[in-house]
C-alpha cells in the first residue's frame, strides 16, 4: 500500500479540478455569471452527488447485512420466521428513511443554497 496515499492525493486533486473547472468552462458564454458563482454551482452539484451516493452505499450495505442475517436466522430457526420477517421489514423501512432524508437534504442543497 505504498501507492495508496499517492492515489488518494491524485483523486482529490482530480476531484477539485473537476469541481472548479467544469462549471467555469460551461458558464463562459452565460452573461452575468461570474466564475465564483459557477464554481459554487459545481461544488453544490458535487456535494449533492457525493451525499446521495454515500447515503445509498451505506443503505445498500446495511440492507445486505440485515437481509443476510435474517436469512441466516430463518435457516437456523424456521419456526421464528414470522418474527424475523417482521423485524427485518421494520429495519429496512428505517434504512430507507435515511435515504429519503438524504434525498431531501440534497434537494435543499441544490435549490436553497
């Protein structure tokens, strides 16, 4: 892992270049838009994408673990299937709620800030 830090630094620099350069390049022909405003739009888009991506990734991992453990529990104790399924569905609903909250935050970032 001696190249890990280099790859991480390169990825961060590339991310910053994309965040700042793309909106400025796209806003060159638009009247009344400064480079700072265009960069701010790019940062908002980048932050929104990262927020919903991280929320979706975390939820997918959580759901995978929950479903795997539920299936394992049902295979060990088939008589408790009803209780396990009820708790599984309740847990998945709570995980989905986190994704919906992240989506609301992302929409607020895009349209309010």
